[in-house]
């Protein structure tokens, strides 16, 4: 019953956001954030109602539909839109922001090939600030070809595709087209370099791209292709995920700006999600439903958690860049004293980005690693070797992610200012601080009660694997099996709190030496002379200091003779966005409509 009313309301939200994006050039730029935030909040409430109630519904003869899997993936666009738009209250926002949120929601609400391709096309153009990239354009057409191949079974609606799943060469072609189409759209390796250049658009692209890419892969490969997919399908997903985790981390270690670091970390976390989906595919092919449910549950949980703490990181770094006048690390430093709330928000987000215990990122990352450790049971020696290599790559990426986070937070928020503008940085606005506090509280709750968030994914797990949670999540934590100890962050936090309370009591009674005030992380500074208030810049850590000894460039094999084709791409700039996007959508719909009946 809830789905019958929620789906039309969500479609209305998408339509209003689209109209707001079209009319954005005619509206005051400061009026876009409150309107986008209000509509995103409404979409979030409707998505939560759908997740809690479950059920299915459709409109326009199935062209727009909702099911338990789609209900879960409605949460990331709503949360990201609310957080980013809420943090921009009182300030000018990118004109493409409402269109970007609308396109993300439309991708999830699509119930047939035509609306799915339309949503992907709008997502790609809006994410590039209405500039079509050649790689994104190729990805759109490859995805359209994947849906066209699926529709050969008898129809363009997802229900018809699900009733007649592909087999043989058609199934393999769908796998290849889907991965090659999604990767350049969301920045998976080795197509991540153009994606990293989009960090200056001001849109929540690094926040949403992993979730949207994961949804497209789960919808096509795990849902529409049916339950009888072969286990080897998981191998390209594992390898692509491990490659993305490594490539994204290298990009984050080398990036000189806030946006570049967050974009690199988004590629890394997207690789983790893709690896979890690969384990689920391997386990389902071997008929190991408990392992498939564990891997898929960890993947869905990481998609939800990442959206929350990446939104918090985007809010914190955005406020720091506005207050300090720059997002380049070389010109920042000492922002914690000027922006304490922003620094605390970045600390909470950094714990999750670095997979540290007690954070939201650790809970879902722990589930994904447990699934990877159990994956060798599904195959022979060859699979075991591949999984061992993937586990090593993922573990290294998690360890070095802490360096990337320390590089971001330590250089920008600790130490001393590297420029007079950073020394006089303005504190964040009231709206930004309220948004940061709200997202920090949400991330803290997700870290303390991961089982509750996992239970939100229960119906989506059952939709894909036909198996339930089987006791994997409860109020106290998460576990791989009913009789296993699992991971309970609340107990760990309580124990740490007791220890800190005892230390505080001993300090008050004088049994411990009194604390001596010292400057935080002096970065190698000696006492500055009176005529040099910022100290000697030559003695301070730079953004390259932490990564100077790391091999941040991939190994190169000896060059081989090859034929080089010079192809010049036309530069297409869509400044009249609505007209050209509609033309592109019509062409794509005609392409899909040519395969199979409606």
C-alpha cells in the first residue's frame, strides 16, 4: 500500500527537480539549495517508508517501477542531495545540482530499458556540468546495447527481461557491455582519469557515483540476468574492483586538492563494492547462498555507509575551502583552530574513509573482507590464487587509505597556516555547521549500530539471492553466522569510554601528572622568530611529504611495438543543456526501441 502512494510522489519529486534544473539560469542561484534540499528530504522520507514497508509498484505500464532493491538505492541520492544542498544554504549552488539529483533518482526508478537509458544519459551529462565527455558518451551507448541485448528475450520492461533471462553468448555479451558501459560513467579503473578531472564541478559526484554504478551492475547482472549466472562472472568483477581500489588510492595520494583526494577515494571505495559483488556472483554460481547473502549484504551496507561519510567529507572540505579561500593543500594549514566544527566533521569522516574500527566504514569493510576470506570455498586452486591476490590488494588499499586521510586532514587542519589567507580563515556558516553536525551524528550511529543499517538491506538481499539475513544483523552488531562472535562496535566504544573515564578521574584526584599544554603537530617547526610569524616554510610538512617515498605510479612493462591510431574527438559543449539532452535521449530511446517489443 505504501508503494502505491510513494512511487507517484517520488516521480513528482523527480519532475520538479528536473524543472528546477531547466529553470535554474532564470532563478536566483541562492534559491536552488533550499529547494533541492527540501525535495531531497521528501525523497529520503519516501525512500525510508518504502524500505520499511517493502512491496512493489509501477507506473506507465511498468516504465517506472519500484521494488525492494530499488528502494534501498533510493537512499544514496536522497542523502547526498540533502547533505550537499543543505550545506550550500545561503550560498550560490551549481545550476546542475537539482538535475544531477533528479537523474540519480530516475536511474533507480526506471522500470524498463528506455527510462534506464534516459536516466543514465541525464546522469552523465549533469555530472559533467552539461559537457559530454567521449568516455561517458561511449558508456551510455554501451549500456543501451546491454539493455537492447536483454530485450531480445521478449520485451523492454524489467519484468519481461527478468522472466526470460539471457543465456549463452547473450549473457556473456551483457556482462561485457555492462562493465564497459558503467566503468567510464562512474570512474572505475582503468577509465578513472577523466572522472578525477570532474572534482571541481561542485556536484556530489564522488559521493553518488559508487552507489549508482553498483546499482546498475546489481540490477543488470544479479537481477535481470536471473539466478543461474555462472560463477566465473565474479572474476572480472573481483579484478576490476581490486584495480579500482588501487588506482583510486594512488590518485588520492597524488592529488593536491580536496576534490582530487575525495574523487580518488570514491574510486577506491567503489572498487571495494565491486569486489563484494564479485564474491556474491561467485558464491551464487556455486550455490553457496549464505556466502552470497553475506557478500551482497556487505556490499549494500558499504554503499549506504559510504554515501553518509562521503557526504560528511564533502561538506567539511567544502566549508574549509570556502572559509580559507582555497582547496589546495599547499595553501592551507591550521584550520582546526579557526573551524573546530568542520575539523570534527572531517575527523569523523576520515575515520570511515580509512576503515578504522568503530567507524561506519569499518563495519561494512569488515563484512566485505569476511566474504573475501570465505570466497575460496567456492572454487579450486585457480580461484583461490585470484582471491588471495585480491585480498592482498584490498588490505593494502585499506592500510594506505589512512595515509591519504592523514595527508588530507593533517596538512589542511593541523599544523600552522601556510598562507595569510589560511591564518585568517572564516568559520563555516550556520547552515554548513548544522549540516556537518547532522551528518556526523548519522555516521556515528551507523558506526555504532551497523546491524540496524544492515537490516534495511534485508529485503534487497532477499530480492536478489532469495535468502534472508539469517541472523547477520541485530541491535548489537553484525556477524557472518548466527553462532559466530561477529563485530560489536557498541561494546568496544563502551570499554574505551570506561577507560577514558577512569583516566579522567585519576587526573582530577592528582594521581596522574597534570597535562602540559603543547602545540598540536608542529610539523617540524622550531620556535618562530618575531619577524617570521608563520615559521620557516622549509621545515614544514608539505602535501607530498607523506607520499614522497611511495611508488605512486603503476609499474610499467617494457614497451611493445604497436600501431597508434590518431582519433580526434569533437569538442561538444552542451550549454543549451535541455534541448541537446532531449535530442540525445530520443536517439538512445530509438536505439533501444528497435530491439524487441515494448
